[in-house]
């Protein structure tokens, strides 16, 4: 059955969909096999971006499937509680997916996924309401969803097709997960979507999945030849760069005390898309994106440290980009 979305006074500027799972994380540093206490939350790339965008003031709608279980209820409640308009499809025949995150050392994280056959993997084109994509300014998807299952792949392709027909900007974060598919399997699937997207996010390795024989610069050129307007290269602590048909803008990163890097890429994307919606220039857009990513690294959790506009402004007033 489909849960009725909470009424929203604003037409969503951004729509996104994908699998959000229950997230269990260790609360101390060390191997998972010796963990004595665990904390329960939620996490998913698309809902992380949705929450980040909402905190930055953008009306946003997220759609996903969850199991008819307490973890599914938790997923829907948490996302809705952040002010995101939720289209939750409750699947009585499959469980909510689960991920477990540990910190084997102070400088590393390990994530274990239990999502095979999950409700989220059963996303299908018929799950996307009529007019939902067409009414947005931006459709945001990631490379995770089309690798979950054949039906989820068709949902992603259908959403992109609908967005292109309606003139909706397509944002695509490659977000390649080797646990879902080998590079040879992922390459044609992700490249098909990337070459029909307007804004693409990825690091050097992810662009290499799209075009194994290309440098990041060559990959960006190929994507722009296909019609992409902006290719955003994520450089981690070094910052990021955006390539367009006419220029390449670079922006350095920020020095922060890193606690947890999982979710930083999603915060970066949320910052970038919010700035794009606000009409900021590319240099200001990258500055905001880098700041959001850096802030997300300072707190455990996938989305908990995603900043509000006020928190972002305070951070920018006190933080200097790293000049390397």
C-alpha cells in the first residue's frame, strides 16, 4: 500500500527516490565483532540529499519503498520529520534493508549491507506518481538505484525520460558501489543515465567507471559532448571542480577534524543543488558544496550534520578554504 504524503505548501523544487535503510552503527572505535553498544538510525544517499536540501531551504520530495516493519516506520518517520515530503510505499512482501557501520580505527569506516531482496530494491516505474517528476525543477538520482534490481533500473530510466520530456533538470550522482555490481556490469548502466543528465557528480574513479580508458578531463569532455551541462569532480579534502563547455572552476576544500566521512558526498550534492536553485555562480556554488561536505564529516551519522543555512553561514564566516 502507499502511504499518503504529508501535505506540503510548496511544490517540490527537487524530487528524488531510492532505497533508504535502517542504519546500525557502533558507538566506539574497534572491530564490529567486539562492539558492545550500537546506535540505530537511517541512511540512504537520496534521502540524505533530500534532508540536506530541505535544511538549506529547498522544498523537496523523496520516494521509496520500505518493509511493513518497525524499521520501515522509522525510515518514513525520520525523513518526514525533517520536513521532506514523503511518498512512502509500504511493501508487505519484503523487509526494510539494513546497513551496519563500524569504525575499525580512528581513520577508517566499514559499512556492511543487508539489502538483497529488500523492499527498496523492488522499486518500479509504476511507483512514481503521474506528474511527480514533471512538476519539479530538478530530478536527482544516484547510480545506486539502477544497480539494485532490473525494476529499479527501469524506474530510474523512466524517471530520466520523463524529466527530459518535461524540461526538468536531471542531476546524477554516479555514487558507484562495487558491492552492487562489478565495473563491467555497471559501466553501460551508469553511462546510459549519465549521458542523459544535465549535472553529474563523481570522483575520478567513478568517472573511470563510465569511461575506463579516459582521464577525468576526457570523461568530462565526452559527457559534455553528449549534452551534459556541468560535470562536478569531487576531490575529497582537496575540494572540487566543475567543468562546463566554456570553463573549469576549481574550489579548495576545508580543514576540519574528520569524524565520519560517510554521507559527506551527499551533503556536498545537497549544497551544490541548493546553490544551483538559488542562482549562485559556479564558484559560490562549489564553495557552498565543499562547506556542506566538510561539515558533514565532523559528526557521526549519514545526514545528522547536514547544515541549515544559518549554520552554513557561521561555518563560512569562521572557516578558510585550504589553499594547497
